[in-house]
């Protein structure tokens, strides 16, 4: 069954001006900057993939309320993908070429997780679709956790970050909390009465969690290694990462790791994750979201 919402999930057609955003948008914190910048590497291709998988699954949806939420989710994810792609262009303009790493990410989503099982795996089309839906649901568990973290951290504000980048992260994080249950509900709905539904949910998390950790570590290492301002003087490592965690500039390992045991409980539902009220409150004050709402209002009047 779908989860009812006090409002309708819908995309916000935001835009951001990156002209004044420095490469190290958290002053004096290149490690924290680039660990968070991994989002820009993974999300354009990843969220396009989410939308593709959901489009394949739309014919399986028989719940009208869930269908409305799924379409809102797809619109939000498409907008996220577009806006993070613009950040990649901004990084390239500052001399940080992300192309080689992005080709690896594209291979993961387009080939290994494409419409057909790779390497001739003997899996039916329906089962392959359901398993990919379980992966989307597992990844969305982490995006909800990250979204709630970035909305609630005051230490990041105190570090003096670029306000445009902070608004991008918090607008995106708020929408992740807002639609936190949709991918899970979609997976459960499309699984029907399949007795293997719970086991497949566990398998989706068993694949998603280590791959996300690997992609994040290699992405941060790539960005730091190729940062023209650092010129090879710094390497990504746990010591530097943990210093940023201690300063409150990155989520703690406990915050990230505890998302897994919560998710694998049979009784779990993502509506328990994060603060929806905090997300809605931020979306009401976000400069980008307010500008987008104003543009819609002006268009309606004209």
C-alpha cells in the first residue's frame, strides 16, 4: 500500500548561479568539500537511472495514490540529476575534469544495472526489474539519512560555506526526506505477494551499501587527486575524513552505518526516517525553492 501524505510530492524547478562558487566551497576544508562533492559525480547518472527503472515499473502500479507519488518522485529526481550536472560543468570550468570517473559511473548504471541482466545472467525480466527496484529503495534509505543530516547540521553553517552550494544541498536533502518512502513503497507494491520480497529487499541493501561506500571513497580520492588547487599535495584518507567528521562537516560513521540495521527490520518503513517537518520548513525558506515558486506564480498570473 502507498503511504498517504499531507501534501503532494512534486518537483520544484529550481536553478542556481555558480559563477561565484569557489572550488573549495567549504573554506580551508578540501577533504570535506570533495567528500560532499562526490554527490555531483554519482547523482546525475544515478538519479537518471532511478527514473528509468521507475518508468519500466509504472505498468505494475495499481494504486492511484502511489502512482501520483511515484510520478512526483520521478520529477524530483530528474531535477536533482540536472542541477548536479551543472555543478560538474562548474568544476570543469575551474580545471577539475571529472570525465574519467564519470565513465565508470555510467558503466555501472548503464551496463551492470541496465534494462537487461549483464553477462547473460539467467534472470527473468520481471525479477531483474524487481531486484533493481530493491536497489533503488536501499539507496534512498541513505539519501534520506544524508538529507536529514545536511538539514540539521549547524557546524556546516559555522564553517562559512558557499551559500549557493549549501542551498543546493539542503534543497536536495529536503526533497529526499520529503519522498523518503516512495521507492520503498514502489518496491513493496511491485513485489506483490511474492514470498521472496523481504529476502530481495535484504539483497538490494547488501549490494547497495558496499558499492556506495566504494564509489564514495574512490570518488573522493579522484577529486582530491585531480584538484588543480591542491596540485597533488593532499591524498584522501580516513584520518583527514575523520577530522572533518569531528568538526561536524561530514556525517558520522554511526549515522550512516545505523541506517542499515534499521532498514533490514521486517517492520521498518522509511516514513520513520528523518524529520519531515524540518524538510518542509526548509523548502519554505530555501532561496532556490522560493524563487522557483515565485516564477510559477508569476507565470500563472500572466
